[in-house]
C-alpha cells in the first residue's frame, strides 16, 4: 500500500480570506519597495543611506509611506494614486529628517566614551556639535560582525564587476550609515521587518591614533579637523621610517588616505603579502606609531599639479538605482552606460547626464589622485622636497648610498624595485 502524502496541515487550516489578506499585504510591501526605488529615490542623493521597508513600518519617520503600506487599495487605483502623490511630495523632507535622526542614534550609541572615542563633545552638546564629532577625521568605526567573517561588506562585498569597498571610507560618517549590517529589511515576507540600527558598530580604537598623527602632520588639529578638512587640505606626506630604512618604499608623495593604506601594508604588524613577508626591521607592533613628513609647499604644489584630486566626474564606482537591491555597481562609466541602454532603454546622452538611474557611489569609492613619486618632482626641476635642509640632505645621501650617485633617471615603478629584494634571498629574511 503506497504511503499517504503529507500535506501542510497548518497551511490548509488557514481560512481562504486570511490567506488572501496575507498575500495582499505582501504585494503592498513589494509595491512600496518598488515605488521607493523606481520613483522616490531617483531625485535624491542615493550615495547616502536610504530607508528600508522596516524604517517605514516602524516609527513616525515616513507617515505618508506607512499610510500607503497599511491601506487596502487592491481595488482602488484612484486612492492609491492620491496616496502616492502625497508620499511623493513629503518624501524629500522626511528623508532628510530621517537621515539626521539615525545619525544622532549613532552618536548616542558612543556618547558615553571609551577606547577610541576621542574629542567627544559635552553632554549638553547641540545637534551641530554631535554631527561635527561624527565627521571628525579621527572618528572611525568598525563592524563587530567582521570579526567572525559574517559581515558581507567587511569580508569582500565584491559585486559582479569585482569592485570592493574602500574600508577607510565606508566606516566613516555619513557613509557608515549605509553599511549593510545596519540597514533595515526589505523582505515582503517578514511580518516585522527590521529597521535601521547601529547595534553592530564599535569604535575603531586601533586607528584613532594613526589618523590623529596624520592630521597633525597635515598641520591641522585632531580635535576639530573633519575628514572633509583633510581632503581640502590635500597634504602630501611620506613615511619617515621608510625614508630612513627603505627609501624606495617611501619615495612618494602620498595623500592621507594612501598613508593609511601604507601603514596597513607596511607597519601594522600583519603580513599583507605572505609570499613576500615584511622585513623585521620595518615592522611596527600593532598600534605602533609612524612619523609622517609633509613635503615643503613648493614640492607639495608640484605634486598636486602632477596628480590633482579627482572630482566626481572621474568616480571609480557607479551605481544603478533602478536595479533591485543590492544596487548593481559598475567600475567604469562606460559599463554603466551599456547597462542603462540594455536594461532600462536609456539613450547614451541621458546616461551621460546621470538621468534616471546612474549615480556616483560615494560609499565604494575614494576620489584619490594617482600616486606621485618624489623622483618625478626632481625630473620636474625641484631639488628640495622636505621642510628642512637637513632632511633633504639626508634624502640625497640615501640616494647616493643606494645608487652610487644621485640618479638622473629612475625606474618607471620604483616601489617594485625596492630594498625588500635583499630580504627575499635565502637566509636573508627578517
């Protein structure tokens, strides 16, 4: 005798009317997500955090959208159109207010202080003071889920075009508000979708002192300088330790963003490249300090001339707002143009103006200049690079010791021909 098929008794027990009501509720949720993505967000700055279904369902940030979510409009297209028009009119103001509210939630989470929480404003600080603290160059966060590899953003977050996020930027305000572990839920099948929450964030105390040193080396005050101030200052710095011990690894005029990457690669105490481990004499213990030297004004101006800061027109990452979340990101604008033409019927001219679907993704991209080597400044006719003649003299002595003379031509990529090579011979590793 064949066994009887087992059905879903609990599903069969649900009255048909209730089943239909649940299905209608899911459809309303799905339609709200599409309405936000394909209509409301197209006229907003989507490089910043955007609300989820959970943010609409909870709280009072978007009352007109919640009314649209709760209303039973399956057979009333006219009323639905009216509510959509009301929500469309109020959304820009509501979005701006919501972004300010969650920023204050982020501040309140760390207002009590602790390791890595430097330069906190007083308890009775104004909203402006709180937001200023969030924007300080020394205010950095980390995702606690990255410690066990469960955070997609921190683990790799590589999309179809292999475009990974820049960690130093994505963990700063306001971009950290868009971090995937913080964002709410857009699931139409979730009866209680999750709202935005900073619960997984912690201060990145290991990098606060590093950034403070870079701010001081740039001539600014860590207690007041924001990362926008650091970008506007655009100081060009080099690592004094590598200048003394491994010249060709430091023979460059770096932005403060590049200096953070240099510290991670060369002095964090962790081998970024296990095939070519870092010599012991160049290591710093975790949390160690590096002295940074800023180029003199003439050399710095020449470095900026050779490699000016990029503007948004040269952004490395482009995001399609019209595609379902997670938003599709493209490494090159030409790829984004082809995507818009193929999938959204947009002509090339419309895409070039940024109409409809494409936006620069500030979350994934740091608009940094190309790397400039000091030897390029010499080829441009400069013979002094550092704030003091003593340091310039030391630099030239290092060149003579390395090359036997002050060279007139240099390797096209000197960092690839650095003094590390002697440490990769048998018996010579640190």
